[in-house]
C-alpha cells in the first residue's frame, strides 16, 4: 500500500474568489451569458432517496472525459487556472460566505456536479469560456472552452473583518479539509474509507454531486448535501459547517451497500507525519520536526484519555484501540511553536487538529490507526478512523452521525497532565533505548507521584520523574531493553497514589 500523494496539493494556492452559479447576479457580460441549468426541488431526504436508488444499479465507472489540455496538467500549470477575483458566488450579497469553484485537472481527473439550493430549489452550476483566468504556463486553449469542475472552496471573514479567507475545501474523491481561526490548511477528512490496508487494495468512494444551500443573511453556518458513489457503496451526506475559533462540521450520513463491506472506515482522517524528536535518526534535515499531526488522541467510552505518538515506520503498521465507540478521537498537532519546526514556509505549527465525536450509536468496533512508510513530506501516510465490527451488507442501510471540530492543540482534560513531547535515543552502550516523555498541565510537584508502566516484551528500567518548571509539568524517563524483539508495545500513566494524574501514553517501538 503506497502513501497517498495528496499533501502536495496543499502547496497549490488557496483558491481565489470564484464565479458562480446564481449567474444572473454577476455583472460581467460573459457570466450573464452562461447557461442556466434545469431547476428541481432538493433536500436531505431527496439525496438519501437518490443514494438508495443508485445502490440498486450496477456501478458505472466515471470516465474523466476531460477536455484536451486538462488531462495531463503539471502542478505549475494547474496553479495557473483560477476564477476571476471579482466573481465569487454571493460576493454581491450581504452573506457570511463566498463560494468558489475549482477546475478539474492535475490530480483531479473526475468531474463533479455542483448545484446551488435556494428556497428548496436546486440549480446546477455550469461554466462558460471566460470564467477562468488561464495563466501563461497553462495551455492557452483552455481559455476557449467550458472547464469541468472538481470541487469547491468556501471563504468567510475568519481572521479579519476585512479579509475573505478560505476555510473549507471539498476536492478529490471524498476528501475535504477545513481550518479554524489563525490556522493554515493541513490534514484532511474523508466522507468514507473502504478497504484501507486490505490485501485486495483500497477503494476510494467519491462525492459525485454537491448541493450547497444559500445561507440566510445573518447565518453563521453553511449546509451542504453530497452524494457518494463507489463500486461497493453509495451514500447521502449532510454537512452543517460553522467556522470560528474552532470550526465545527456536523455530519449525518446514510450508506447503502452494493456489495458486502467488511473493512469500512467511518469518519476517516488523513495526515502526514515524516519525523519528530522521537524518530529522526534516519533524517538529515535542518528542521527539528516535519508533520501535519503528531499524535492520535482518544477518549475511551469509559473516559480514559489516551495519547499515541505517530510514527513513520520502516514497514506498514496497523494498530487498533478500544472495542466500544469512544467519546472522541482525532489526529492532533500538539507541537505549536515555530521553534518546534524551524520551517518558516510550511508553518506546520499552524496546522489544525481534527477531533471526531460520535453523535449516534456506532456499535462495536475499534479506532484504527494506519501508518505508512514514506520518505517525502508530500505524502499523506497517516490515516485514523472508526472500523465497525460488523459487515455493511446490501439491503441493510446504515445511518450514523458525528461532529468534526477543527481546532488547535485540543482541550486538555481537567486535572490530568497531557503529553507535550516524546523523545527517544540510544543508550551509550547501544543495547537500550532511552525514553523521555514530557507531561504538562498539572504543575511540577512530583513528591507523591509514581509510574504505572508496562511493556509487551523486553525489560523496563531506570525509571524517573523529574520536575520541569518551564512547562509547568514533569519529565518521565525510562530505558527499554528490547533484546531481540521486533515490536514492543509500551504503556505509561502517572499516578498520585492510585489516581491517574496524566493521560495514558502508548507507544509502539520497532527496531527501525
């Protein structure tokens, strides 16, 4: 299984304000001449009905059929295709959002249908020659044709009342990404994952149609419906998005299987992890760390907070956590200072975390973490999702709901220290691994603290707890003698008497 080369897309510029569909609102003559699509009523239930009907038919592959000049675009050529700055949808109305459209091409070979919904009536967006600016590196012939669409972006006045900033983008299969105040784009979410890390190969369900509801003038949220399709499953997705200091997305989905699906990934998150202070021995790089996310955080159904640092392993790793639906899980970016990375261009310290909270009964299953080896920071090599224990079968639709919160470091659990750094290195004689785990948030008093620590194999020794006033916490140190083990699972908590005063730190050591 190869790492998904999606992170390279983040190097593309944020999409400019775009021309749109309620085309009669646009002042430029070329937009006024654009084709008007048929109108029809639409709502969430209608999309569910459409998904159910689609599942009863054979899957039809969606050939790209891209116009000449779009099918083999380089990244620099794709960057040179954008809408004119003054033509964003709703830009001439007193609304909180402006909508932009994204051209097909480059990685995005499958066109999608995008419609606007007003008063329950849908109208599909159609493009015309002249809606896109074609820069000098892109084929000039593209200026003379109607370009198909690959997705859309949404702007709001997030960081400044004077600047319309992109905070949301749907583009590519079922991928979407968002950010909160004072952040830059980083990890992505997906509508659904199928057969991740399975021998038969992963299937990528795709959003093929979107219906975007026109918000009320003072509405702080945006409603989006989407139809998902793939060889194995169809789905109707309903999103309610509200940007802010934390950006929330409430997701309500109904799935219809075409074929039985055993390996289903619900609420999947996808990120990039190259290295940090615990595993940079293979890296010759001026930067201290390189990652969009540095850990998987879980709050179990019983309330136990868990922190699992991410890894870039030498071999594919798959880990499972919990057996009941958690209170929440997410891929988090806890490193949040520029000096953590020393990368003034990428600004990884501003990348968002994403936290998933189930809003319905997901049934038995497990949070799964897939870590794929990669040598490049342009690859998304980390995926986390909920894997139901059962099988999704034809004729038995499944409805589920959850909330995604795009945030900073996440909120610490009251009264519990949280892991802020994990460091590892070889002992002087080379037969042991030395670990230092820094905890912050409960002060640096250590007199009554003790360690609850264990390893699946090998030997733990040289335990210590040292005050660390600079982080208002303490540092836990220990050594691992793995002997000839290929994998060692480590677990650590800090207790005061018999009461936990830290989250649970989990770590998988391998000899790589």
